[in-house]
C-alpha cells in the first residue's frame, strides 16, 4: 500500500512541473510552476494579484470567525432558533 501511495505521489508531482517549452515561454518569476504561457501583460498580473489578495482576505476572516465567533449576545439569531 505504501509503495502504491509513493508511486501515485511521484506521478502527481511530476505532472505539476512545466515542460521545457512552457518554461521558455513563461516569465522568470513564474518559470517552472505550471504549463501554459503565463501572464501576457500587466492586466493579467493585476487580476492575479487581486484574486490572491481576495483569497487571503477571505482566509483571514474565515479563520478569525471560526476561532472567535462572538455569538454570546442574547439577541443573536442562534438563540432565536434554539428557543
């Protein structure tokens, strides 16, 4: 079983890297990450970084409200449901 998992892991890792043709077409910052041509201009970088900031923002607030949900007020909606 562990041999099977090791082989599967190696196959997944090898697929994740870019081939030589894709490496030559990608910018230096994103080289050898994935297949494809990569961003074509500044607008593509703006879209990518905006999405990354949005994901980070969402992650921070989801962890914050999972750790301390602040649901102890008597007028919280969960108390209406529980009554």
